[in-house]
C-alpha cells in the first residue's frame, strides 16, 4: 500500500537524513529567534555532510549559540571546532549493560579529540598539527 494513496512512488522522494537534519537546523534557527527558546539540541545534524558544508553548518550553530545554549552531538571536527565547551561521550558494555560516560575536555584533550576525529584511533604529530590548525581557523 502506498504511503499516500494516489501517489506513484516515482512522483516523490524522501529526504535523506542529512538533508532532513539541515532542514531542522533552518527551522530551529528561525524558531530560536524567539526569546522563549533557551536551549537547542542538535543530534546528527552532520549526517551525510562533510568538509566545507560541515564548516557552514558549524558557523550557523555558532551564530545560534551567541543567543541560546546549543548542545550539538557531532562526529565532524569541522563542526566540533566551533564549540565553546567540549565533552567526550563514550559507551561501553559491562556485565551485559551499556554504560555511557560523559567527560569534559580541557584544551589539550579537545585538540586530541579533534585529532582523533580527523585521523581515527591513531593520533600522530600530523593529525595533532592538523587539529591545531583547524581549531585556530
């Protein structure tokens, strides 16, 4: 049975997760112009994007953060670099239960985390230098 009776499947398409995330970012930016909204949470706003697009999204989040508390969960260093405060969130399974830990990062840890986001588990001088350069932009 079709989602909308009378519509042929080829006459419409669903937005991808990343596209939908950016639509939500735009809507939240508009809604945030109201002083009634104090905290805005973004989860997976980075889905399906990278590079320059991620930096644009990061700048938009930073602009929102000038007037509201913004909490953003991201896997992209191009977005993370805009944060004023960073936390590392880790999950592990212990005795069949998933435990989540949240740890605030100091400036040195923040650089290491952005280096990890850039280069994976193995952090090198090059990834640390790249993280430092990204954070300074």
